[in-house]
């Protein structure tokens, strides 16, 4: 496989720009776009309606895709989901109801802790489904069901296109689960599939904001700390934003559920603290805005990532607003992932760090 950077300065930037194409490829694989239906993996060894529970284990960015999926599975399929960091899951000796579904998410398919979690789940009578980018990997080989992310080889250590492809697979699976459990009817399925089909186009729109984001990154690169806030499916995106920023730029960053602000992080907020608020105009937008007001009242420097309606209703002075188009709420994580990737990328470029090979990090962690 010949892999080069093309016209891009870094593999990471190239991979960020590949997202419309690879997400389109992945969604086309799992969704029957012409008929507005999810294409299930053939011959699932379980019945969605009888499934007692879903468990998810993964590491790093893959874990954050899993955390996003928890919101989708619970909402679309009304099924309880346990999600855990694989290094915790593998040693916790958690009881598992036999016949449950274990989902492992991994770009490389070789992450040691994720593999150990898979083996534990198998020993404990779970159906194991892998969402992996490398179909020949150990995790793919040892799983009962494999749903590949069709992202192509990912070279940048910080995962980008693998993440959005994982989200595309997991959203498709959650719609299938909702259908299988009778909480999604054909009209809902059609609507959700059509929303998913739009994701590549919106990702493309998000990429057009790169120049504006590069400007914002100039001020971020001077900050010693950055806080990211979000609620619902924007909470994992806040975590992903903070993870990416610290990995690439070495700036201390933390992601928080916006509602947790007053339980700790607000103590850190002063005029020197940039706070990136991920707030699409969804059913919990108002709640996030009220957290944002608490930040503003303490002089925190707000960088608001929202959509057109959200920008209109924010009623607050932010130092910067990144405005995405209004889009269906189901796909917001797939699209909002892009600005947080670009913020981290450009802050790192501004600081002159090694974007594709950040210090102390490895692409694939095959040892504990
Ligand atoms: C490393 C990489 C991350 C990745 C994580 C999990 O930390 O730097 O980008 O998210 O491993 O890897 P996996 O291959 O299991 O997705």
C-alpha cells in the first residue's frame, strides 16, 4: 500500500481531509441509501430484541467513539450500555450476563488492553463484535462479528479519520439495534439513514472553516491550559478535543461534561482560561449555554463551536465562534469532530511540535 502525504504538510492533515470520502465509503457500506435502510451484518448470532445488554471497551480515541455510541444505543434502541476504558475493564472482573453483546472498537485491532477485554468477554459468554480499521488484525480475527471501518491506512499517531468512520459504523449499528428492538419504525429508519448520508457533505463544510480555525489556534497556542465542555454526544467530542490538543500541542487540556463545571473545573476559570464549548443547537443546547454564561461571568475566554441557530441564540460574547451549518442532531458528533481536530492540529503547528509523531506516543499500543 503506497501511502504519502500528497499535497499536505502532515499525514494528520491529509487524513482530516480524507474524512468526507472515507465516511461516505463507510456509510455506503452499512446503509442502503437508495431505500433508506440499514444493511445489517449478515447472520447476526443474536436477536436484538432479546439482547440483555451491550458492553463496550476500547482505548483512547476509539473509547470516545464508544462513549458516543452509548448515547445512540440508549436513545435509538432503549438498551442499557456499559462503556469502559479497556485497561480498566480487563481487570475489573465485571459480571456479564451471558448472551450479551460486547463491542470492541480499535483502529489498529492490536491494542493489548482492548484485546484482553475481548477475550474476557468471550470467556464470559458474550457475542463479540469488533469495529476495526485493520481487517486482518488480531482483534478482527478473534471476534465473532467484524464491522470494518473503511478508513484506509491511518499514519498520523493521533486518530482522525478512523474516529469518524468508527462513529459512522456505530451509528448505523445503533439504528439497526433500534429497528431490531422495535423502537425505530421504517419512517424513522429512513429519516436517520438520510441524515447519515448527509454527514460527508457537512464534514466538507466543516473543513472550509480551516482558515478561521487556524487564526483561533494562534491565541490558543499561548494558553497554558484549555478546558473543553459539552453535553450529550458533544461530551465525548469535548473529551476528544482535549485529548487531541494535549497529545499534539502538549498544552494541558481537559474535557468535561458541561454540567460538571460547577463541581470542580469552574475553580480554574479566569481571564487566562480559554474554554472551548461544543454546543450544537440541540435539545440540551440551553443547558450548555447556561454553563457557558457561568464561564463568561468569570472572565473565561469562550470559543464557541456551534451551528447557525446556536450562534443566533448564544446571547454571549465569545472571543471566537466557529459556526457549522445547522444539521441533523444524530450526525453532530461526526461533523463536530472536525473542528476539534483542526483546533488541535493548528495549535500544534503554531507551536512547532511534531504533529504526526508526538513525543512519547505510539500509534498502536500492543503492550500494557
Ligand atoms: C494510541 C493512539 C490513539 C488511539 C489509541 C487506541 O493511543 O495514539 O490514536 O486512539 O491508541 O488505538 P486503537 O488502535 O485500539 O484504536
